[in-house]
């Protein structure tokens, strides 16, 4: 699934966002208690980001929107871990390939 804009929040306040996001899914396997465990994983990528406030850490709440018939429609929300290459440049767009790692509540 592809979309146009994502909004990044920390502690309920917007700190920035991403443009041109994509979600892909895959299965991940690992050893657990002498058994093989499998879990679906979600990977979100983006190509451009912006910040309006310097983030506190690398954990964010994200809302991902897709433009449908000239309206933004919320497609997914969740918690992600995102290492941003530049966290001090504010109020401008920054081009960088990003990987937002979904954090699942167990």
C-alpha cells in the first residue's frame, strides 16, 4: 500500500511527518523456546520527512494517510521506531530514505 502523507506524534503532540510512504508485509521466523516462531511483520518506508519540533527519542505514534478523491483518508496508525538522520533542521523538507519499524504490542 502506498500513500502520500504520514504524521508523527510524541506524547500526543505533532513533531513532524513523512511524505511518499509505503507499507509492505512479510513473515519473520526466529527460534523461541526450542521451537520456530513465526510472526507477520510490517515495514513502512518513506522518502521525505519534515520536523516542526526536535523529537525526544526515536519512538513515534504515526498516522498514515492516502489521498482518495482529493481527500486524505486515514489508512493506518501505530507506534514506530524511526532513526532520523537530521533532527535539528526544522520547518523544511528533508530528503532521506527512511524505515519506520512497527512496534507491536504483545
